[in-house]
């Protein structure tokens, strides 16, 4: 049974953000924690010199870039695994004949 949307509230840069989500509490907490880590990881950018909206966009872009990279790695891994399984199935079927 799918979860119902619920209101999620969190604060960043002294501002409250709200959205609705049907994700589990653990997933939402993990996402917010990841965003906070991403924002804190870039010590080169001074929070006082860059608007919070720009910081959020830059963090989202970095996270999107990481996602694209991981997705590409996963597709490459899956392709290699499919080839390995294909060779094993071929070997098994040829030995069974």
C-alpha cells in the first residue's frame, strides 16, 4: 500500500522549507542530511558572500552531477555483468549438449 503524502519541514540558512512527500521518514531524513553535507562540503564558498538560493542551486547541481556519474557507472557495471552472465550461460549450455 503506497504511503500518503505528508508535509515535510526543514530549515537551511535560517529559512524554513516545506514540501509534500510520500517517501519514508528515513528517506526524507537521508535526503536532507545529504543536502546539508553537500552545502557544508564546499568550504571555498563563503556563505556570507553568496546568496543562499545560489548555494542551494550549486549544491543541487553537484548532487545531480554525482547522480549522473553514478548512473553511468551502474550502466557500465550492468553491461559487464550481463556479458559475464551471457558467457556463463553459453558455456553451461554448450557443456550440457
